[in-house]
């Protein structure tokens, strides 16, 4: 059985040239090595309104038909129901795509999922509300004295062990605080290798409150916290108390070098979906923080091969 293949753009150009020279469909088919019915079909489907045949017009019409024939017809209502289920769990389109592909449930690109979300929005749907938006505005503050980190005995980030630096060992965390509009804030700890996240509620951004919550979070983790890399904010000036209580070593990043704690910075951006900027965090409880952390820890990550941080953190083979 012979398989039909549409003409290429080069063949369409040659067809138009031969047609202008006065050759008929049969002669053109013989010259191009094509079946006569293929040439008849091509001329009939892609002719111009005046009856003529131009290769550029033919190519444009063929691309349009191909695009329209493929648009979303590969995916059934059941497929979209699966996709929407994970979107409502706050997975990003890329995470949904990778997760479904990992378990061979569905092969769909994140671009297609984004198109579905915007189409849903135009129809009055709410899928777009589950997307994370980073609208962070940064500006460097010039002419101000940097009083952060005026603390004797602190260990610089350059002294971190290799397992922390190259992300080869579980248990090396980055820490930071997420601020609200009042005194209430969140303490966040993120494992550098797996992205596993722990979140604690602080009623105030003081050394005492930070120490108390950090010790509680570190002690309740299933695996040992070997080190914590933080910035030089004053809330971490009581780090020696935390070290003595937990055996976790603290290291301090360079001021204004946020990329040195990139894992934590990115995670804080994800947390902002649930604790938006310019809002009070007074209503959040520790139970709420645990639920947010569980959301983040059970989402697949591309850098983990679309496994979840929880999978990678608790696996027995992880060092």
C-alpha cells in the first residue's frame, strides 16, 4: 500500500514554475516523480481565487490547514481533566507536563497547557489563578550604611563543606525570613540538594523568636540538618544558640549577593503565592505554614527529573 505525502515547499515551487511553462498535471507529475492524482489534488486545494497557482500561497494554505487540524484535537476531555486537576493543586504548567510524562500518563507540552489556561480565562474560568506570578521589584539602595552582619565569629560562606557547596549531600540548608506588613513573618529553611522546604511562623522578627522557631523546626526534621546558610540579618545574630541546641553549623552569605542563596530566594518566591507581598501574615498559623510547605514538597521539580523534593529528601539512597 502506497503512503501519501504532501508536497514540500520546494516541490510546490517547481510545480508553479512548470505550470507557468505550460506543462499539464500529467507531465508535471512525471517530472516531479509524483502520482498524477497528487498534482491534481494540490492544484485544486491550493489554487488562488483567480484560478492561478502560486507556490507561496499554496504553502501558506497548507500550513493553515495543518495547524487547524492539530489544534487541541489530540487531547480529550478526560486528558484535560487530568491536567486541570494538577493545575488546581498549584503545579505549574511545566511541572504538570513533566509529571505526566514521567509516569507515562500523557505527553503534553507546557506551552499547550498555557494556551488552555488562557482560553479557559477568556471563557470566565479560574485556572489562571493557580499560576505563580513573580512581580518582584528590586532596586539597589545607594548611600546607606550597611549595618548588617556586624557580628564577631561568624563563618563566611566560603568555609562551607563541599557537600553544601556542590549540592551533593542532603542536609545542607539555606535560611531566610519572609516579611509581612506587620511584625509577623515566616522563617524558611530549604535543603540545597533536594529543595525540601520547612516553614515556621514568627510573631516577631527578633533573635529570640527566630532562635526558638529554628530550633523547633530543625529538631523535628526526619534527617539531620548539617548546615544552614543565611544572610546577615540581625534576626540570625543568635545563631550560636541554635548551633549549640541542634549541631547545625551556620554560615553567612555576602551582603547583597542574593544568588549565593538562590535556592532559598526562589523558594520564597513560591511561598509568596500563599503569603503575598503587602499583606499581613498575622492570620497564618504554624499549621498553615506546614500545609504550605507540604504543597511545595509534593510538587515535581524539573531539576529533580520531575520527582518531588519529599521523594528525594526521604529516599534511603540520598546521602
